[in-house]
């Protein structure tokens, strides 16, 4: 007699459950469409202007050229020519992989000044609805914050809900680089948050990780990037159940990985839907990406770690209070993201999330999850605390870079 727990029956029930979840999401949140960039949005206009531009009597290269080609182009320019381009085309130079990091910081600062002025004018536009003026005020406030002295904005695009990336530490001289890849509802207005949710937003996550890494190994030069430079799903709707936005984001993440200065090892810390992106893009990551750590993951769109086809070590964690554990770990006709990375059968190195609370608590100071991320980020693998379900998570990992 076939029991309820037999494989065919269990698979059928799981499939029905997944379909039910899809219909519930459709009924409660709707289908959130991908917002294509209009031709009148700031970056689209900047790209059109760049395409017609010249420097020293020669046409500018395609803005979508590979990072190595853009790096070679900027290397041929004088300092004055590079500065001129950054000031004239800030929304292009500031988002160009291959452009010098400090030049991108300069360009994005100029772009932020311009974007703030746009919102200031909108704020006093009598034609706008009260809601429109309120949004203009929020955006102007966000841009003012991003213009605070000392902030290093690596990417900035005010179009639509907006995208950005910020660096903590000296990226050019870093011996270890960590990149935070956030999940749903990440945009310019949610890039950072006030207390008590400071460490639930990308900037807070990155600041917290940077401080923890420096405390873990004070003698190691580290840099942490809050990478909110992709279009994320809006809420827990259909986009969050699909991999389309993750696939588009993975292209952008991989382009950045191949443009980072130096040759320092890179660790990715992928939260929630960000782990879907990291899973989709894992097979194309350059060799310098040595570690992929996922937290609160709904899945990485594979059934096991081997299917990621990456040489990077794969780490996973989830706290007991995280609601993501109740999401079915299935993939059915494109819906869902596959197996649970904290299931021992998946094959990831499972680390402790002790003291972390909820889906957004993994980067809170004092938690085991943050301590583990910091240890991974600086290569202090012997300091990693394994979860009780995987007491061998450090096996085969030695030295600064591991083996």
C-alpha cells in the first residue's frame, strides 16, 4: 500500500500547493509588470546625448560596451577629459562599469545634485496632486541624504523608482570585497531606513557588515557595497514568484563583478529574492567571487548547490522566526524558486543565525548571522559558527581564501 509520504503522492500535493499559492498571490497582490524605461526618463535622455557625443575629436564608445573596453577607453583620456565627461554625462559615467571608481563617485554626486533640483521644482508644481508632491519631497530628502559629505555612490539612476549602489571603505585598495544583494521592494526610497529598521535596508546592512568585518579582522582592508542596482519585485506578487527580474539583475551583477578594481576576493551576501538573483547568475561569476552566502532564501532556482555550476563556496542561513520557511520550495512551470538552501540535501554550508529575528534581522549587530557573514567576508573561515544541522560547514576551508 502506498503511504501519503511516498514520493509521487507527496510531489502531487506539493504541486497542488504551489498552484494554490500562485492563485492566492494573484488574488491578493496582482501581477506587477516590469516597468520599461521610457525615452523621456533621465538616464534614457543621458544615453541618447552620450551617443551623439565626442571627446578629443572622436566619438564616444557605446555605453553598453564591456567593462574592459570602457576601462581601456578611460585610460586613454587625460584627467581633465575624464572630468569633463563625468560633469557633462553624469548619469552615463556614474553607471559605467569600467570607469574609474572615483570618477563614478564624482559623476553620481553631480547627478544627485541635478536630480534633487528636479524634485525641488516638482515639489512646488501646482499641477501635481498632494500625493505627487509628497513623493517629490521624499525623493528630494533621499537625494539630500545621499549627498552627505563622504558618501561614495557607485551607481545612481533616478528613473522610475530608481536604482543605486553605495560603497563603504576604499574599493580601490580593498583586500576583501563584500557585496550585499537585497530583495523585494528595494528602490531609492527604501535604500536606507530610520530606526528601528536601519539594518533591514541595503545601506544599513552594508554599514553593519562593514563594521563587523573591521572588528573581526582590523588589519584587513575591506570594502562593502550596498548593491541596489537592479529592478526588484514590488511586494510578494507574481514578479517575486518568477525569475525574470532575477535574470535581468544577474546580468547587471555579473557586469559589476567583472569591473571591480584590483583582484581582491569577493563575497556575495544575498538576502531573500536577492538569493534568487545570485543563484541565477552563479554560473557566470568570475573566479574572484569565492563565496556566496544566502539568508532568508526562497530558493536559488536549482535543486542542489552543484547545479549552480560555480566554484564559489555556497553558504546558507535562516532564523527560526523567518516567514520565508513557509513558502513552498518548488518550481512549477516557472513559478517558485526550487529547493530550500538550508535543507542539508541541498549541499550548502549551513551556518547559524542565532539571535536573528524575522526575515530582515540577519544584519543586526550581535547576531550569529552577522558574525558569520563578517567571518566569511574577511576570509576568517575558522571563526564561522555552523548550524546544528550542519556541524561540518567549515570542513575543507582553511587559510584566508580557503581551499
